[in-house]
């Protein structure tokens, strides 16, 4: 999966669902945090768009967790620490 330098990887856990949703987003961690906080405080819907323009609409009441962070580049070869 190709990511540019300014994308973030977003993992979303949904209650009672074994698999998490994973998105590459162009938003900052602060923007994601604000959107999640707003959705939870208003008991609304958390909306996220990925880098390909796809959207996911998740009821805030079903969120288990949201994990956001910058990607580390994959290391290839032997001896990389």
C-alpha cells in the first residue's frame, strides 16, 4: 500500500466486531481527535474519508477505539534495527 509523507494511518474499532477498520487519511491527528470528540459529545456520527475519497459513517455509540498515528516506513533487508 503506497502512502505519501503527509498521510496518517487510522484504525477504528467497532463494538462487538472482531475486525478493525483501517484507513489512510490526509487529516492530522488533531483533526481526527476533534471529529471523534464532536461525534461522541453529540451522540452523532463519526465520518472519515480516506485518501481515495471513500467515506465511512460510524455511529459514535458503536465506537470502541480510534487509533491514529504516522506510518513508519517499512525496513527492507537484513541488519536494520
